C-alpha cells in the first residue's frame, strides 16, 4: 500500500500494514503514535508474538532534551571508546555484517532459523526509503558490533543490533545503545525510540538501563514516565479477561466459543473492522447447511464488545488453538453491533440461535 493513501497513523491496539516508503516527518508521526517498523510493515506494538505466544507490550521512547548519561554509562563509553572505533553511515549490507548477524542470532538469541539480514529489515526495498543508517563498531578494523536504525526528522528508531559473542565482556549491545543516544544528542534530535518492551521477558530489560524512558499509554494516547506503567497498561490481558467472561457465559448455555489469533494485514481505522483485532472469540454457526462464524472482540479504546458475522473462515481452527491463525481471512463479513457487557453479547448469540440459525458445537 502506498504511503500516500494513509492519511494518519491512528493509535490502535492492533494494526499491521505495508509501507514502501516514508518521509522523515512521516516516520516521526508513526513513531509518536505508537508504531514501529518491522521489515516493510508498520505495526502497533500493544501485543507482540514472541516465543509462540502473544505478549502484552508497550512502546518506549527517550526524550533527548535534558538527558544526561549516568556515571556508570559514561564509564562504559569512555572505556570502550579507548578500545574501539565506531562510525554512523547510511545502511549498506555487507558479507561481514551478515556473518556477524547470523552468528549473534544463532549463539546469543538462540534463534533456530535466522533470516538473512536484508530480508529481515528491507525485503528488497532500498534502505533510503526509510532513511536507514547503521552504527558500526570496530576493533582494529574488524567489525565487532553494529546497529541498524531509521532516522526521522527529529528522532531515530533503533531496529536491530548484533555483536560478536567473543566480545561479550565489553557489553557491546548496551554500548551501541548508548552510542545511538549519543548520536541523537550530537544531531540535536528530540527522541530516541528503542522499540517495544514486552511484559515479563527479561531479555528486553536492557532497554530500560539508560534511564529516563517513557512509554506510550494507548488508552489516553500520551507518553508517560516508565514509573507510571501499571497493570492496566498491559492490554492483552484485559482482552483475554473480557473474552473469557463471554466464553464462560456461552459455555453455561452449552454454546462453544473458540479463541482465534491472527497476524494478518490491518489498516488503522476509526470504524469497527474485523481485521482490527488480533484475538477474538469465534462462535461457529450453521445456516441452511452453510457454516458461518460470529467473531466477538473486545476493544480496549472504547471499552466495548464488537461483534461480526463472517463466512469462509480458513483454516479450520483446532480446539483449543495453539498456533497463530489467520482467521481474519474470511471471505466476507458484516458488523452486528457493539455491546458494553458480556451478558448482552450472550443475548445476541442466543437470539440468533433461537431463529433460523443453528449454533455449531
């Protein structure tokens, strides 16, 4: 989808859409609204699929104005600056960088299958479509660490990093993060975005180490100090709880509801859309020999249930589902309305079942 067709980056719990090119100003707008680039897609980050499960997440950013490195950070910078050299330049893929990326992801992050770096970040698109840069660290000419980041008009978004495992004692992963922040200061940029921060996954705690981080609170659409993060900001759990209430009521009425998860394309929209929800409760229904589904979603921004009727669900969901399902790829659907309480959703389902419908179990 051409970026010219996207009028605004509307804050959303779930959005995932293809963008071939962004201006620096559009990059800043996307980041400020809680989006982050993943390959050629821009995604909201309120829930991330990590280690075969969905995890609540928030977006982080560091305001640069007034930020000062702590004494321990200055010590790392000073010590490593004596040992290593570094440079920032427009991103160029090299065999040396690819080899380091593969080694890092295999040995440090323990990825079973490591995609090529170019495919992971660009998939054939020119790096300057996003003003993509890299920060490379060298030990006497040998590449030992690098980061890749997008440069907006007033911000940078750190995308990926890798370091040589043989140099683990030098904290190169955190060192490159400090260098990126330092680069923001030198270029007089406004914000540094280290990406998403998922709940209860310790490997991402390093993103808080610089201090001064803020997070994007989707419900109020504002950036707040990380110390104000509460359980209410982990929105995926709220969705599961609300859908669980409906599922319990359906089960008591002998109606089967199945959780469905998806990672399909979803454009940000102000109107209810079946693709705007990456997890829904699905109720199978039979009418005139055809299989239909009701899709029940909880919207965290409106605090309402939204119900859709769809046909042509593929693939057939197992019970219970364990993988990611592209349930959004229904052949057609229509919106049935919004409801504030789980009991109202049950009433709708029962009303449909008492007519010419037959609820599938």
